[in-house]
C-alpha cells in the first residue's frame, strides 16, 4: 500500500504538476445490478447481474441469460447492434442484437486452431478482439469466417483489462498499456505504474490506480488526474465527457471539464 502511495505521489509531482481535470457532480441513484457495463447516448443502461444481462431505460427492460453457460464473465455494448457476452469458464462468446436476441454463438473450444481465451472486446464488422492465453497474443478474430484478420506480437505479462472501438484496441497488462490499430500494429505503449482498469469513450481513456482515476486524451500518453470527491470506485464508465462511478450500491454521474 505504501509503495502505491509513493508511485501516485511521484506521478503527481513529476508528470502532472498542478494540472488536473475537474469532475462536476450531476446526480446519483441506487443501482440494483451487480456490474454496470455501459450507458449509451440514448440513456440505455447495460448491466450484468451474475448470469443475466440487462438493457433498460425508464420505459423498457430487456434481459438475456443462458442457463447452460451460467454466470457472465464480461460484456461489451460498444456496438449496441452486436453486443458481446463472454463466458470464460466455457471459453464461449455470445453475440446479441439490440433486442438482446442471440444472433451468434462462438465456442472457442471447437475452433481450429484452438483458442484459450481470457478476454474479449468489440471489433469492427463481424470481429472480436480476443486474447489467447495459449500464445499470449491478441487477435482480431472474424467469428463468421472463423479467420484471424490480425495478430499482435506476444506480450510478456498477465492481461488485466481490454477495451476497444472500431479503430483501436487498448490492452492493459501488468507491465504495460498497449495501443493497437485494427491491423494489429502496435501504436504505442507505456509502463504500467500500478494501473488496474481502463474505460474508453471516443478514443479517450480513463485509467484507474488504487482509488484514483486519470484521463488520457486520444492519441496521447499524457496522464491527467481527475479531481473527484472521496468515493469508493468499484466500477467506472465513460460516455463522451460523462463519467459514471459505481461504489457498490450507488451510481454517481459526473461531467468532466476537458480543456
């Protein structure tokens, strides 16, 4: 714990100076599900509650669950027409449409070559970014054609988190944060100084270290601390310049003042 404090202090003094991003509180509300996944521009909330995936607003609530596959490991609603759910225990992904109807099932156990997948995220067209633990590589996988469109070089440490949009994929490992384009080419990397999670919005990143959040503007590696009230950060989401923080019971909404 002390070493993490020293790291944060060093980062703040040597890199940031007095620069920070102000987060203006907007509102908070109780959150009834286990894990918030996304809040889109139309006000829909996407969430996981163990084995069930939810899409809801004030008027509708849609659900999806798969009894055979059990609890959902992760979900991604970047493309709301092709939402992906990942069931790590079964090495399987499910693609849903915007009504949460199942449109595709990918059982990586049956694919040749075999993939032992630990993380997935949305790609463009009919693709997923998948991290294969067997060869420690990130792949852009076309699940309809069962082909790999791009492959990165192997990484040398465990993967902590993955986020993507149609153009880029960000892979956070214990050693580095990597940025790749959709050709699988490495665009940038910088050393992980205690970071554990990332969120993405319009190419910008929010990155977590301890109970602190930092902003990384698109196409930069410059970390700027976000000034927040004392708050337990269990989960965080970024939609445009709106930051959502879930403390385990309540979802807090902030507006970021990005210069």
